[in-house]
């Protein structure tokens, strides 16, 4: 009997928001966004660990809720409830409110499905729905800034999804059972474990906006509306961290150098974002950089867990409350800054038009370079003057000068990168 | 008396007879024509359902009629042929409903529906063909039945497209005939083997000749399957009315070409024998090149149907790629894409037709805000587009999953990179359309708007894309349900690779 109730409860959590997403239905109901959350709230109250296996769905998928994922579900519900309340007023004035409500409910469904999915394919499916739905919410303002932010987010999302699809294929090639519990042990010992680890790591790092793949996050935080800003912290970022924990083979085997590199990336993300916050960034960008620092810290934690499986086994029960706290914290942070920005009537900062190349290569060293340049202005100008003396006004030589300046910039960036790495290695040692 | 031998013939007759009667009907006999079309399609569907159950239970359905000394006309229903037959029968019904709505009030409808039925007859014949000769006969009938549909509008552009189509397909047919005759002189038979090919016993001295025959057959089928560089006719043929485009791209012509390639590799040469000859590697490369090249071309098309046409060129090659990878899992991926691509692509073409008929929209650049004006049509389009990209849970995800997994199983990791690249390009040319449709502001006036009252368009135009979009979604969501394309694909792979 209990099993049947649990099964129904789990199904309704996912199906109900999907049904409500149909405009003909939600337009006839009061508070559809709040109504959509109710089954999930009821599920949260149910005792035990409800689970549901659906062998006929996709390749055979399942849903479940245990004491650990309960934390993440609770966080998601809190964030969605707040977002639903915030949007209730503003949507009434919006001519496209049915479309926005549909997107809201589809994203909610994706989020809840990803939290409850007990296997890789289910998670991937719902996370895809959530990702594209969130893209719609992000650009709902239809201004140029929001569109550019959406474009950045979409590019990162597509690349991340492609990588995760490759990881899925590797996992399916290695194991017939794609449930999270079964997969960890198998993937940790598989011949493709290193490839799997890296693909999954990069995929979720792109989704979470982990340094150095944080460009979409900067753009999104600058242009998101209040409700989107709230969801930004609690949905895509928190779910990417959750996904990384679910997909990575943690607590099984030590991953040596790969784990150390991941740890290093996380640590550098923290250092880098702290430097930016304290040295040059504008007030508006603080939440984004804080997010980069927090996700960096989380990645560093994952690096430690991959290095020392025993440590992970000892502390893994803390990770889900940690994700929930991070989600809530970032949601509140993004939301409050967005509110302050709008209260003071400071318009959303228009993004510079980015070239495709700069999109891909990122500009994460740009800020460090500027900082170094300020301190090395004298040296650089002497060097430039000496170059200019040599090349005079010749056009070809001017091009040469440009390329030299470019190389100098990169030289500084690479040197700093190495120095940071060395400092980190020294600290770790 | 064995009733099973009549079923393949009945399947052919259910579209042939209505077609022949419709030719003789006057233009104004709309109701009778509609009745004939729909009843033929429904009877065919019922027969297909019966035969699917029968084949699943292990029954054999074969019609053999003497044609030439030593050569029979053979119609045989096996798992592979029924997969194609089911697709054609289901989509024929849907396309007929759509065509009735689309062509309402336009001239030459009897001619159109007559050739339309002939076209489906030929496709069913191609699917059921039990030997290469029967295949060739129906394949050429398909060319002849489709040409009047391509030039149906009678414009100069349509005539040019029809001319190009004929030149390409007749050239392909000639190559096919040459390869078939040469093969017959070597083997003395053209009957498709039920498991593996029929060339295993041939002397090794014939292997160079077999490689050339393989190339001739693949080139012959490659014209209709739109393998680059033999694809030139397909983007031009999009001048045809939307139901014809849907038929060309999703049901009949390109599918017949792809199905021919499947037949040649599995039932003429046999996968293992073909792999031993070393012909599958180059075939895989050609398919991979087609996938990427056509996706790149699609990226730069502003004409919606032209963009969809290049997308077809790319997507149909997934079938060839799946076959050429030569493994049971990739085989599943290839053959189920025959169905999945059909469902998704027909949805997209129906939607393109709806946009053209209702609002006069032909170009991607004219689609700003169309999602608000035609939400159901664009919702169906969105499902189809996401399926093409390979996003779960739409059917395209299942195809790409099995193709990728099959490539890993066969040790051909480069295929996974091709699939990823193709998905990326698909996203690059489909997502901007969705962005325009859903998130841009609609213009003050549409290019050429028809009034359908409170409805977004006529029911006959709206229902088919919604149904096919739901089928595409269902084929992905319920992939492991009994009788799903995936389960049927597994049955085909099992019979091909795991011999008793």
C-alpha cells in the first residue's frame, strides 16, 4: 500500500507541473505556479525513502527520495516557492505571461525530475528540460542585454549537454545498470574511468559556471530579472553541483593526478575570484564572483574527495546539506543584489559584443593582466617605446607592434598562471 | 490454402486500387476521393497491425509470382520490411489528412491524390521486396510516381526542380540496374537472404568485381538517400507542396534510398562479408561527411524548407552510418532512425507548410513571434527540432544513443565525435528558429495571412503535426515498450547478428 502511495506521489510531483504547463490549463487556475509545487511539498513530508521504478520509460528509469536528496528537494522547493510568489505580481502586467508561466513550470518540472531521478538517463533528461526552460526565463525580458546573456548561457549549456551525453555513452558502454548507486563502483574501476571523470567534471563545471568557464554566469547575473536571479543561484548552479556529486565516482578509488588538478582548479577559482572582488570588480558583479568562489570551493572539495576516497566516505552525508545551503545562499545573494540594482534604478549593464573566439577562449586572465599592467606600466611603456623607435611609422611594423603587445599580455598571463600554480603546490606541500 | 501469401499483395492493393480509381474521378468528387483515400489508408494500417503481430509470433508472409525465367516477383514481410511498411502506412494516413486540408480548393487534386497513392504503393513495394529485381521495379515506379508530385504546382521553378530530380534519379536507377545485372551474372540469384548475404560462397577472384558492384549499388541508392555529392536534387525539390515534401523527406523517396543501402549491406552482401571486403569503412566516411557537410549547409539557409531539406540530407545519413559501423547496436541505431527521422521530419515539414499556408511565412527571418500566433504548430515544431538535435526524451535521442554506443562497441570512437559535431550544428540551425518564434516580438502584419477565425489554422492542417510530434515524443519516452521502434530494431539486429 505504502509503495503504491509513494509511487503515485513521485509520479504526480513530475507530471503535475508538466500538465499545468499547458496554457489552456494554467490560465484557468488561480496561482498555478504555487499549485505546481504542492505535490513536491507533500512528498517531502512523506516518511521513509519512497522510490519508483519505471522500466518502460526511456531505457528504464527510476525516481526516489532519500534522506540525502531530501535536503536538495527542500532547497529547490523553497527557491521555487519564493520565485512563484515574486513573479505572481509582475506577470499580471506582462503580455506574454502564459508563455512565461509555461517556461516556469517546465523548468520546475525539470528541476524536480533531476532531483528525484535515480539514474543517469533520467537525470540527464530532466536536467536538459530544466536547462532549456531556464534559458527561456533568462531572456524573457527581451532586452539586448538579456538576449546576449541567454546566448552565452545557451552555448555553455549545449556544450555541457554534449559532454554529458558522451559521458552517458561511456557509462552505458561500461555498465548495463545506469543507476547512481550501481554505477559509482563500476566507473571507478573501468578502463575509461579517467575519460569519464574529466568529461563529467567539465560538463558540470560549464553548467555551474566554475572558473574558468564562468563567462555565462557574469552575463546572466548582470541581466537577470529578480525572479530569474533568484532561480539562477538555486537552480542551474546548485543542480550542476548536485549533478557532479551524483555522477562522479566518489568514494571508490583515488584518482591521483586528475584529482589534484581538479583540486587545483577549485583552489585557483577561489583565489582568483577573491582577488577580483577585492581589487576591481563593480558592486553589481559581487554575487557572480562570490558564486565563482563558492563553486571553486566546492570543486576543490570534490578534488579532495577524489584524492582521498576514505575522507569522502566519512563526510559524504554533509555534502547534500552543503549543496542545499549553497543553493539557498546564492539564490538569496543574486536576488538581493538584483533588487538593490533595480531599486537604485541602475540599468542593467550592457554587455560588450563578444566575438566567437573570445567566447570560446574566455577572458579570464584579462583582469589579472590589467592588474599586473597597472603595476608594470613603467616597464611596459619603456619596452613599447623601444619597440616604437625601431618600427617608426611603417604600417607593417605597427601590426608587428600589436602582435608583440598581444604576446606580452599572454606572457604575463601565463607567468601568473604558473606562479599561482607554484604557490598552490607549495601550499599543498 | 495459405492465406498468409496474400497479405503482402493486399498491402500493395490497399493503396494501388484507391489510387487508380481516384485518377478516374472528376475534380468535384471531393467526398468520394476523401473516402477512398482514408479508407485505403485505414485498411492498410489494420493489415500492417495484423502482420506485425504475425511476424512477432514467427509467421511468414511471402508472395511469389513468376516474372522472368529464373526471376520471380517476390514480396516478403520480415521484421526489417515491416518496420518500413509501418512507418509508411502510419505516415500515409497522417499525410493524407494533411494533404486534404492543404489542397482544399486547389486544382488537379485527383491527379495529385492518384499519384500520391501510387507513390505509397511503390514505397510499400520497396519495403516488401524479397529480391533485388522486385526492389528495382518498385524503386523505379517510385521515381515515376513522385515526379508529377514534385512538378504539381506547374511553375517554372517546379518544372526545373522536377527535371533535376528526374536526371538524378534516372542516373541513379541506371547505376542500380548495371550493378544488379552484373551481380546476377555472378551469382545467378537476386533473392535477399533472410540472414546475412548470399555472396559468402562466391570465389575470391570475384571480390574486386563485388567491390565495384557494391559501389554501383550504393551510388544508385545514394542518389535517393541524398548522400553527398548525389544530394543536389533534394534541396531543389522543396518547391513541391508541403505534403509532397513531407512524403519525399520522411516516408518515400529518401527513405527508399536509405532502405536500399540497408538491404544491400545486410541482405545482399551481409555485414560480415561486406566488412571483409573493406567497403563499409568508406561508406561510413561518406555518411559522416554527408552528416557534417549538409548540417553546415543548413546553417546558412534562410528559406525554411531549404534548411529542412539540408537537415534531411544530414539526418538520413545517420541510417547509412549505423549500417556501415557494422555491429548489432549500431544496426539498431540505424534502422530505428529510419522511423524516428521520419516522425520528426514530417512534423517539421507539416509545420513549415502550416506557416506558409496560414501566414505566408517561407523564411526563417519572417518567423519572429510566430509562436504566439500559432502556439500548437510551433510546439510541434519545437518537439521535432529538439528531436533532431538529439535532446531527450524525443526519439532522436534514442537513435543517437544507439549509434554512439554502437560506435564505441565497434571501436570506432570517431563516430561519436561526428555525432557530437552534428548535434552541435543541429542546435546551431534549429535553436535560432525557436528563439525567433518564441522570444521575438511578432510583426504588425504577417506576409500573407489567412483568416481561420479563433483557430490558429484549419484542423486538418493542425492535427497531423501535433499527432506526429506526439508520436516522436512517445517513441523516445516509451522506447522500451513492446512494439516500439527500438524493440523492433532489437528484433531486427537479433535476427541479423545472432544466428541460430
